């Protein structure tokens, strides 16, 4: 029997290794294609169970506040829901599907893939409303793993074919390859670290909008009322302000002589924060116009400009918007505004459009009973 030369053995080993790599590459690609649908369905199942459970538990907590029409407790429940992962929006609707309470920005639903999960608010088999939760649908990363696996398989197969071609097992020759030269470093395009750090610090500062409540006759009341009645009047005003801020997610308030400054965080959406400030100011003016039979002469200013927070020059009562706030697109759609003439571009709120007007009147009625 004729023996093969010893020098043929390394060649045979190389060919076997190249064939093994080619088979391994094809196997990895087939496994990736077969398992991708299964991995894609796993996060969907998890999100469905998580979302429905979250809505059901929140609906159970909202039973008593819903039957008592306790809007503040309902709002607190929704804000707790908003603190859970992936939550974009939480709402409570009545049995006729009219919005009662909302937490979160509804416009975020347009910017994210999301799924809605709804649970009825039940007491003794009677439906009092519905609690809905919108959760963000995030990409699972399975597509990335699939792409990496397929790309790795292609590279492994290409390497195997290159090895086979090098040993003369393929009929076509290797194509010449040109090497790209690395582009020179452009010093002029180097990032300016100091400017970037400054911009980052500015972006981290909290953005605020303000609602200023002006009690015009505060000094007169201080002279007319005894100390105890004057203190009780101010405490009642503070109690109302605290309830309204709890309902509309205010950041806090402080007294400045005869002014009360309410603050609202506007990091995500300034226009929504402005509208929350408008609703809060409207409710406070309506609820505090008479406190314990004592009339208060109130005016309010909503401002997106921290340098324009002085409504003391206003000669009329009511709710006024400074120029930047009045020019906001969302505000102009939800409010009917009238010019104030010589007030530097300020506008007065003539009315609030539906359905927000009805919702505010309902909230005023409920808060007045607290």
C-alpha cells in the first residue's frame, strides 16, 4: 500500500479545520434564526403580566377613594403607580369613560412604543370606574444578539472559505483587497470639553414655572381682624394650597409678604407644567375668594419666566399669564385669552375650554368639601 507523504498531513488538517468552521458557522446561524421568535415573545409575556397586575392592584387601592370622590387620594395612587418601572401614563376614568384623574404626560405616548392595561374599579360587583396604566415597550435586545450571531457566522464562514481557497480547493481566485488609509486626526474638530461641561451643568438645573397668588387686601385684613382670626384665615388658605398642589403635583410654595409663590417642575414638558400651574391657580382663586366668611381680594399670575413674578401692579382680579406663558401653543389651545393692553404682553384668562373646564369645576366642588 502506498503511503501519503508526511507533508500532506498539515494540509489535510487545515482543510478539515476550515470545513469544521464552515459547518459551525452555518449551525450558529440556523440556531439564531430558530430561537429569535421565542426570545421575542418572552418580554411581551412578562410585560403583559406585569402591566395587568399593576393595573389590578392600583384599581383595588382606588376603590374607596373612587366611591368617596376623593380626588387627592386618587391622584396619590396614580403618582405611586407612576413611580413603577416602565410607566408612562396612569389614568382613572368614570363609568362613562370620562377622565377623572391623570398622572403623567399623555404626549409621552407619541414618543414611545407602549401598551395599555386596564382594570375595573369594583365594589360588590359594581363598576365605579376604570384604572388604566400605559407601559413603555422596550426593545429586548434579542435582535441585537441575533445580528451579532449571524454576523459572527458570516465572518467565520468567510474565514473558512478563505482557508479553503488558500489551499486551492476553490475554482475562483481570491479578489485583491485594497487597504484604506486611516484619516488624519482633525484637531480643529476636537470637542471643547469646557463648553460641554458648562452646557451639561445648565441642563441639570431644574426648570420651574410659577403660579403667584396675590392677596391684595391682606394688609387691610391684618388691621381689621384680630390676631387669632387672621391666623386662622391664613392657615385655611395654606390648607387649600396644599390640597391643590397635591392634586397637581406642585413642587412647593412660600410666602412673600402678600404673595404666595407656587412652584412646578418643568424638566420634561414646560407646557404641561404651565397648564398644571394654571389649573392650580384657578382652583385656589375660586376656593379662597371667601374663607370663613372673610372675603379675599385675589389675583393670580402664571409665569414661565422667573424674572417676571410680580403681579402687584395688576389693577384687576382674575388669572393672568405673563408673555412667555401666554404664547405657549398648548396653553393657547386650552385657554381663551384676552389682551391686557398696557401690561407688557400679559394676557388674562377669559375661560378654560372643555373638557378641562368641567373637570376643574368638579375638582373645585370636591376640594370645597374637604
